[in-house]
C-alpha cells in the first residue's frame, strides 16, 4: 500500500522565472538548461529589420528637417542648410554681377550679355551650371560672367597650294608641282564664320619659272597666232606658212572653232600646233580679257572646254600648253590651272597687229625677231589683213637670212 507524500515547497519569489518543459515553451530552455534554437535566431532578425528602419527614419528627418549649415558668399557669412544648392543660395543674395558676352568663333561679339550669367566657384573650384549642394564651411566666390563662344563644327579641310612665278621671259613653265595641305577649321553655328584652328599638313608651293629659250646657233623663231580660227584670214596665213615651209602655233578660241573645223583640222594635219586660248576669251566676269577676275571653276572651264574642243576636232591628245587671254597669267590663276597645264606661253615680240597700226609697222616688229623668240600675232578677232600682208613680206626675208619657223613644242625641245 503506497502513501502520497506531500512536501512543503516555498512559493517562487515574485517575478521569478518558472521553467516549463521545452515542448510547451519554445522560447525557454531545454531539458539541460540551454537556450532553444528559436531564441538564438530572434536577436539577429530583429537587428536586421531595425537598422534599415533607423536609416530610413534618419533620411526622413534630413528631408523634413535639413541640417543647417553656414557658408560664405563673397566674404559674407550666410546661414543655409544642406538641402540648398549653391546656385539657389547665390540667387538669394543681392549680387550685382554682369553677364559675359556671346562671341563668334573669330572672337567678335555676337550678343552683348549673351554669355555666362555669372562665374561661381566653391572652395576655389569652378562649379558652372551643374547643381552642387551647399556643405558646411563652403567658401563661395561669385564674379562677373565669362564670355562664351557660340557652338561650332570642326572639320578638316584642304589648303590649296599657292604658286610662285620666278624670272622673266616668254616661256612660263611649271617646274615644281604643288601639293595641297590640310587644316582644321571651325565654323560657327550662329555667325556662319569660319576660322582656322590648326594646320595639320603644310601645303607645298607650286613654282612657275619664266625664261627665254636659248637656241644657240640655231636661227629658229616661234610664230604664234591668237583669237582664231577666223573666216579667210586663218586660211590665208596657213597658205603663207606652207609656201615658206614654216610651222606655227595657233592659240584658238574654243567657241570659234564651230564652223571652222576643217581649217583647224588642216592646220593640225600639216604639222602646226593647236593650243587653247580659252573657250570664249574670258567673256563675262573675265571682261573678255582676264581669267583672274573669274571664279575658280570658271577659269578651269575656260581652259578645259577649249582643250576638249581641239581634241574633238583634231583627234589629237589634249595639249597642256596654253596662252591665257590678255597674257594675264597671275600666280593665283597659275595655281588654279596647274592640274591642266604644263606651260603658259607669253611672247618676246608683240606686233600690236590687233591695233591695226598698218602692215609696215607689223612687218617691222616681225623683222626685229632674234633666235629663240616667240612672236605674237592674231589670225582672228577682226580684220587681220594687215597681219597677212606683213607676214607675206616678212617670211621670205627671214628665210633668206637663214631662219626657220617652228612650233612652241619644238622650241621647248631646246630646253629639255
């Protein structure tokens, strides 16, 4: 027979922890007095959730109640807060600054006051227009705005080769071929002005040498005729040349070949040299006498069209020997024509036949010729009966003195 024994146990103190079986209280201790797994995990979880909340709360406080700070604007202490931009703080001050000007690419003023409104630096560093928040202790300096340049486009462009003419004489020959250079240019989007920024490749200058031909003991003369072909006179001159076994060079005007193709073809087939004297003798902008007054493309067209017409009629290769209208062969014109020309031909004797001084005067000029000379006459451009008469007399006399009459190309062979 069993007996129940009852022991007197003192009640627990107020607030004391009364342990229970682990299965009934997950957050208590286990049978051996160690903390349960759940209790171990709870601490870090609470911490991970709490930290972001604290950060969010701090940020919210900063937004709602930004920290005050003190900065200096042009030496004056200004109270502000960290939520204020430097630009806004400056705008709140009564600063009497002047804006800069808007400049063209060449430095000229496009718009008064159209440049930077004011120049702002913080702690010695320029801040420009990019927003920058005020920091405690910032030293802000504000001065007049700088001039600003218009927007522009930069590109590489060629530098045309210039030409230099040296010496004196009837023959003007290209002796050094020029080469284009390159430079960077800047074109303003508002002004449209263009300025050179940098030369990246220096151009090489063309050189045209002027000289007379030394034929030594050979008594040869180059007869040249301009402004043809012409009705009657060109054919009469061809007949006189043939009678004296003489060759000549005809500097034709391209548009005048139309209707005289047979005459030009005959001259070429009998050994005469046919070269261009331009297409229409520099009509229009050239005032009928000077390619130098024309646009570059028009100068080139005057020569190339004349060359092409001769080649079309004669079937011969294009001549690169020319005579420009009026003998106006400037360095600028020489530079533009260089790709199409090897030599430009002047003269030693101008018979002045275009002024119609009388056949005796023209004859006297022809008879003044010396070996290697180039004589200027005209077979076109008007009445050339005086030229025909003088030539008919002069050639037999010069032949009797031992002279021969050759083309410009044949004269140049004494140089080569």
